[in-house]
């Protein structure tokens, strides 16, 4: 049973009469009210704890913490200090703004960038300009002037800024296109040719490339050899033709040679072949000796005696004509086994036989009547010595 004191209150003195309603309190503990009921003696806090209220409940001592670790707390006896943590790449915290110089240098990992420092770092910017490294102290950035349409950005090498080209470049190309300069500093695309065996040629007054076929009159040099299907020749004279050469595999230029009874006239792009009036060949002999062949008329013209020898072989019907012209006259020599018949006379058979003119312009025609050995004079003009 509670004890009643002299002023009529209980012991311990109740709250309504100015007491606490409890006989003892916890050492170092705070007192929490309970309307008219006895107070509550709270448990004493530890170093650095603070008393925190709680709706509908007694306050309690608790240790303050930082949910994201950005604030560090140091608790002491009757003391509590707060310290904002420095921010790093791994820790959220408070950071210091770097100066413009520190921003430009760019060596710190703990300083924050402010607008003025960032502006110094970035340098003056140009609309549509390309940002490049400044290359100076702190490697400031800078912006190039904007290029014009279809220009290309080109390297300036190790010691200079890149720059836009003075030439322009097409914005699009197609498969097979070739690029060339149509004018100074203007590159355009030449569309591919879909025709077979086309080659690039320099066409027109400006010599711009274009697809074309090779012009043989102006597009090739040298002489196409026979081995590659050519003639190996570049110039010709009237009447020349190409004649094959088996041993050298070449083509030679030559004119036709007239045989007995044939006349050849060479013209500009023409060859005329015709039979002569006599049907025989003609040759003027100016040497003192000559080996005759069949079907030729010989004019013998020398100041000395011209000796002309009958052929060893002759087919029946072969004819030879002899006409004197030179003052030395001429002699027809006979081969072994041969005989010349002159009406009622004949030469000695074989090498010892002969006919010699005695007048300057004497003439005689002989026809072979016996193959190789027998000849008959069909026409005689002038006198001959027959041996």
C-alpha cells in the first residue's frame, strides 16, 4: 500500500501532484512523460547516440547512419561530429570544383568541372565544326570551321590540324563507278560501261576519260607482228604485195616478176598483168657472155663479141630469139649433144658447133623441135657463119 505523506500525496509522488510517479530512475537515463501516469525512465544512450522521437511511443537513443555512405559520423563521449565524404569514381560524395586551370590540365580524378572550366577545356566552338585536340597545354579542344558540301576532311600530318579539302567529292557512288577530276578540284563519278570490251580513252577537247573502243588509227603504237596476227609492215610502194617466209615466219614486201610473154604494170593500189605481143620475155644483154633460157628474146649489145649459150634443157616448142645490136656482133654457142638446123645447113653437133652473125643488126629465131638437143631456125635476117 502506498504511503500518504503530509500533504496527502502518495509516495512516490504521482504526476498529478508534480511528481514522477516512480521511486527510481535509470542512471543517465532521460525521462519520458506518460500524460498523468508515471514517467518512463529511458535507457541511457551510448557515445554519440541521439534521442529520436517515435509517434505514439517513447523516444529512443539511436546511432545516426548515412544510407548512401556519403556522410561519415564520429561518435564520442557527449559528442558527435559529421563529415561529408569526398566523392570518387566509386563513392558518392561531396566533390570540389576544379579551377579553369585544373580543368584544362585534366590530371585530377577528385575535382568537379564547372561551366567556366569546361568552356576553357572545350574552347570556342563553331556550329557544324569538327572538334579536334588542341595539342597545347592541357590538351585543350578546339573546333574547325565548318566545311562546305562534299568536301573531305584531310589529315594535316603530325604537326598540323586537319583541314577540309579544296576539292569536292561525290556524295554517292554506284558499283563499278570510277572517280576522276572533271575540272580543277572537282571529283565526279564515271558510271561503268555495261558493254563488253570497252576501254578508257581521253575523249573531246578537255580529254576527260570516257568508255570507248580502241581506235586503230590513233589508239595504238608500234607495228603488229606476224606472230600476233599482223603483217609486220607499215609502208608499201605501188604494186607491192606480202609474201610469206616459212623459215622466218615473216611477211616480206615484193612486186611480181614478169615471166616470158608477160607484162606487169604496177599502179597506185593496182597490178595489171598482160601477155606481151610476142608471147615471149625480153632481155637486153650488155655483157660479153650470157646463158640463154627458153621463151625469151635477147638483144645482144656490146662493143665486143657477145657469146650466148643455148640452154641444156628445152621442151619441144620452146622458142629463143636473138637480135644483134652492138658493133661487136654475137655468137650462139651450142652444148654437148645439140644441133641447130638452118634450111639445108646445120651446125656441128656438140660444143664445137656455133652460129656467128656477120652483120651488126642480124637476127635469128630458134624453135626446139627435139627435146633438149634439136633446134630449127624459123626466121633469119642477115648473114651468119655456121660452124
